[in-house]
C-alpha cells in the first residue's frame, strides 16, 4: 500500500509541481492549474470518509504523500489541506476549494481586527483555519491584509482581517473530551511539518550522495574521502531518525494526529533539519545555493518547516511537561504515550 500510494504521489507531484510552478508560488501567485490537477486526483480527500466522497483512509496511509510533498519542496499547504478537509468533515462543515493553511498559534481576535502571525504557507493559501478559543474560524486568506515574513521565497505571512470576518464553528464534532481547537490544530500542523521535513531531508541526502559521487578532487570522487564519508554517515543517521519520527507523528487509528506523537515527531525532525541542511551545503559548496539547483529549495523549506508551529524546544517542553504530570515511571510513560498505535 505504501509503495503504490507513494509511487503514485511521486509521479503526480513531480510532474505537477515543476520548478517553475514552485517559483510562481514563492512569488505569491497561486498556481491554479497545478492545484486543480491535485484536486482532481482525489489525494486531498484521502482522509475524508467514503460516505462524504473521500477515500476513507487513516492517517498512516497518507504518510507517503506527505513525504513526497516534502521531497518536492512544495511550500503550498498541501498536506495541511488534506488534514483540514478531514477535520472540516468531522465537524460537519463543507470544505472550500483551494489550499487551506493552519493557524494554530499567534491568533488574536480583538474588537477591531483578527490577526494571525507567521501562518505557514499563507501566501499560497486561499483559506485559513484558525483557532479561536474553543472554536475555529474559517477565513478567506485573499480577504486578509497579508505581509510576508522574512526570508527569500518564504511563504509564511502575517494576516489581518476586520473583526467578524470568516465563519466560526465548534470543533466538538471533531474532538473528544477537553480537547481544544488550538491543540488539535497544533497537532495537525506538527504532524504535517514532521512528514514534510522528513521527505525533504531524504531528498537532500539523495542529492548530496549523488553529488559526492560525481564531484572529483585530486583525481577521485570526493565521496571516497574519509572526511566526506563521515559527514554523509552522520547525515544519513539524522535522515532516518527523522523518517521514523514522522512515522510516529502519523500514527493514528483514524484521520487525526495524536498530540504527543505529533509533538515527538516535530521535536525530532526540527532538531535534525538544520544539521542535515548544514552538512549538505558543506559537501556541495557554492553550487548548493544556486537557484537552478534543487538543494537550496529543500534546505530553505527545512528551515521554514522547522520553526512552523513551534521549533523543537517548544515541542520538547510540551512532552516534558506531560511526562512530569503523568503518574508513572519514565519507561511506562514512553510505552504508554510515545509508542506507535497498534493497528
């Protein structure tokens, strides 16, 4: 299943999101034809139940798609839209067409304005799901005043709407117990970024090992030098650590990410991202930052996704606080709260 799903996603995304399409998105221009192709493929409704017109898959089933989106360096909120559609359906809301960004943090609804700061992928989104206390707001990104955050090609943006904008609804139909909208959105964003980073890191490893095998110095490929081999070995360890962390983040019996597993996945992938990116650029040298070469897009995305929805320190702190509050030993906590769901 993983192989078939992943192969189909790889072919579709590679053909649809060519470098020029990604460049268009980085300029804040929604590549409508590319997005329409993904819409028609049915991938975005993979987590929606069959009775609602979707495929009815579970969260672990769509991990290959998320990994491939990361490997392609797609900054548009594709994986976030996949999760948002499942949540909207669970909440009894019809999903809108177009990319949906998630705003789990930095949302303030005042008397005059609704503001959301540093929303990942907002420049390439048509809609934003934002936490508003116990409820959720579905807002039109195109109706907002959007300000790009710093960074070349960065698609994150600060957004502002007039008070009363958007549609407010309760998340009670998509939650259980005392779950809050912000926690659910945070888990969704953390899981999405975990898989995106894991996929991007795998692509970075492939590019780096290929380059090390082709670039010659002193009459032989640089990949045959012990110093380079040691760097590639370290990179490979972090890449596969990130891959396993993303697998944990996508463990669920349904469509919805589990908060602590998503936290673990985000903490591990975020901590690995800068190390993998730095080693890749050290091995590549100057060619790694050239616009025509794929590496720079992947490493830029890694740094964006690392800080999206909180960097590793935030999620590690969340896990630590939860562990201290648990009335059990550290080993039991790991086995009970940070272990994979048994299907």
